């Protein structure tokens, strides 16, 4: 499995709008096992994005999907920056099965 955790900062006052855009069209991304957007409770412009994919390759392929490309284009003007990006290797947990099992 392949995981990403990162913080995104919205432009001032645009966090809710950016959050809505990020959640649009994310329901059917092949290989995506988990995609969670969370509001930062301390930073009024901050969003945390946690993703789990079956592989690095399916994550990369997701960036070519029309719905994802549209969300990126729509959201880009509302993004002030990125920080705290970490790649992980998820091993399982509540809501996830071990890689290679059903």
C-alpha cells in the first residue's frame, strides 16, 4: 500500500470552498482505499489530507482522471500552499484490509 499525509493551506477565508472542491468526484478513484479531508482545528485556513492507495502507481494514475484534473484546476486558485507532506506505507487498520487480501 501507498499512503500520503499532507497539509494544504487555503487562501484566506476559502477553506470551506476548497474542501468542497477536494471532495467532489473523489468517490470512484481506482485503487484509492481511503481519502479523508480534515479541517485543522487550530489553523482556520488549514486542511489535512490523508490518502491510502493500493500502490504508488494507482495514485499517480489518479492524477490523469478527468474528475481529478477538473478538481485540481478548480481548486488551484484557492490554494495558498502546501506543507508537512509525508509518504507512508500503510499496513492496515480499521477500514483497511491488508494489501493483497480481500
